[in-house]
C-alpha cells in the first residue's frame, strides 16, 4: 500500500495520460514544471515499475545531511550541564566559543525542541 501526496497523485495521473496519449510529454512537463526529458524518464520508470516507480526512492530513509547522534547527545549534555538557563542563540554561541561544537542555530533549536517533547 502506497501513501501519496497530492503532487505525487497528479504526477501519476499525468504520466498515465501520456501513456494513454491524451496529452503530450511537453504539456505534462509544463504542468509539472519539469523538463520534457525528465518527464520521459518518469514515463519509462512508470512503464517498468508502475505507480510505485514514480515515488521518491529516498522515502523512509534518513537524510544524508543529518548530524551524528553522538554529536547531538554531546551537545545536549553540554547545554544541560553549563547552559540550562540560556536561550538557544546564546547557548549556540557558547558551544562554538568554549566547547568547539559547530552546528547551526536551527539544528540546535530542533534538538532542544525534540528533547523537550520527550
């Protein structure tokens, strides 16, 4: 069973319309805001794998850009030991200056938020 977003459902409908010769690949490319070459690649994948072939192959996998879990735990431990009453911006500055931990402020905020929700 596949769970699809509205965009993915539209993509499948348009690719099916191309296969049934109701629209051209160029028209579908314009609607999907893709190149016609990419649309024809999708048509090929659709014919080989069905509608599941149009879904992202990265679905359900962790990001390539995620930080190491040990870094997250180290960061949270430092904050709870030294900077529990600091806001995220000041804690971010202290992590970089004092502890040589360099992560983005947004990542720190996400880590603190996910840690609080547990």
